[in-house]
């Protein structure tokens, strides 16, 4: 099992550009989430999904879109990148109900200039 | 809104000393999870506590869930350099387990050999 795979690992964008951060898991997990991590602020939830076709907003959803057409994939789209979106992004998945923790991907370090 | 706070933010200890981090929620939690993130790495799930007053141990790590299910602690006995990293607690948003987690800001542990 590869676990949770995120691509790319690093990305530099210009202000106003759009891009998609990819996330795939091969564990047949129901739940998937996107977090951003900024110094001193812990992990903040952007969007999450409890299954294919079902998504909802987290704490900081503005400027980001998600979709979940399959169980395996949960891409995060930045619509028009801003310097405030410079961060480390983590995708995570969980088996769901029953008290299982999240498995995190290795992260994407994004810089917006 | 719902908040999860951790103290201290940073802790420097001499190898062999004990370490404790505390987690406090503004609301009652159905469960609490703990994660560890090594420098430059991604969060890794350690444990979940569900019952009021629950205590669980993993080798030198002891996890407690408060009686009111609003606070938790992680205690490490006789720290080692391998314990270096940031420890996060996380609880579910709201009263139902939708997979939507809110994280504390984390406690970063430095261990001097």
C-alpha cells in the first residue's frame, strides 16, 4: 500500500495563477480532508469529504474548491492564488466511523509570489 | 466557535527529563486524538481516547482524557532524542463523528542530548 500520495511536493505559483493539488489514497478510506499548516497555527481544515460525491467546508475554505468523484481521489483546486495561500498543504484520509485516526500524505509546500 | 488549545507552545528538556503537553477544548468532545509530527515530516496518528477518564499507555507515552471530556494530556517519561517533534491533539467538530477534525496549535518538543 502506498497510503496517501500527494503531488507535487513543491510548487511555486505567481499571484493569480490556478492549480490543482492532487491527493490519492489506496486504502479504500471513506473520509478525506485537506489541511493547511502555517507556523504557530497548527493544522487548519480547508475542506473534507465523507465519501464519493460528498464534500463540505472546513475552517478556511475561501479560495479553494474540492470535488470527490471517486473514493480514491480528492483534489484541491486553488482558483486564483494569493500570497496568503503560501503554506504547507496536507491531505489525509481515514477509515471513518469506528474511531480510526487519519493517515496523512507527505505534504505539498506551496509558495505564491 | 469551537476551539482546541494546547499548552505549552514550546518545551525544551534535557534528555531523560519528563514532558507533558495539555490540550483543552471549548466544548465537550466525543473523542480526542493525538498526532506526532517530526521536523519536516507529516503528522502521524498516535492514539484515540473515547471514554471519560480514560488512560492509555504506549511505552513511555501516557495519554489521559479528562472526566468532563474537555481536556486531555500527553506525558512522556524519560524523554529521548527520538521524541523530538510537534505533538498535536485533535477533536471532532460538533457532537457527531463526521470525520471533521479540529486540531490544537501543537506543542513542539526539543530534547537536548
